[in-house]
């Protein structure tokens, strides 16, 4: 038997773009209950999301997210505009974006995928179901899926 310490992966960097404080709290709670190490960064509108992603202003030392959870209904710059700009940028387009929104409108689903969202999840109304949804996709994205390394511009 070896005395070496077990490998401990770096925490996943997750950017949550959400303006509803209740949904932020539920998402934080879901991640706390999960067993996967992560650092959750929260911004509350589309402009702030882009500042974080481009490391401008107060976010000049922000980490590059491994995954973005994006609400569509945001103040200032909405989620579709953020998604379009993000996926149009060769430096950022490889970051997976999960649209996590209350909208069940078919046109929002279609438009999100046209803008290259990696998944579209509708927020459940029930808080326990919401937490379970967040935990399920966290497990999928960080236990099953292989994410691109930083700087991969494929």
C-alpha cells in the first residue's frame, strides 16, 4: 500500500448569472449538499456576466468558469444577448453554458440552442425539486462529461 495522499481535483469554477435572490440561495444550497467541490461565483445581470467573463473592472482577477448557469430573464442585458456574445467569442465559446430559466416557451428553447447553449433546463417551482435539478446536472457535468481545458479554442 502506498502512503501517498489521494489526488484532490481543483474545485470547478461555476458562474451563476441569476437576478433572483431566492434562486441564487436555492442553487447555493444544492451545491452545498452535493459532493463535488466547486466555487460558485454569482452575478446578477448580463452586463455583469460579461464583465466577469472578460475580466474587466472589479472582475480583473476572476477565474475562467468551467461552466456557466445562465438565466434568460435578466436586467440590462438579457441571457440571449449574453449567450450570443459569449458563443461568438473564440476565447470563451468552449465554456459550456446551461440555460437555467423559468421560461417554458418553445421559442426560448429553440433560440437558446440556435445560440449554442449546451443544455436548457426549466427551473422547477418546488424548492426541493429545484435543488434536485441543480444537483443532478452538477453530477452530470462534473462526474460524467469531460470538459475542455482552459484555452482550448476548438
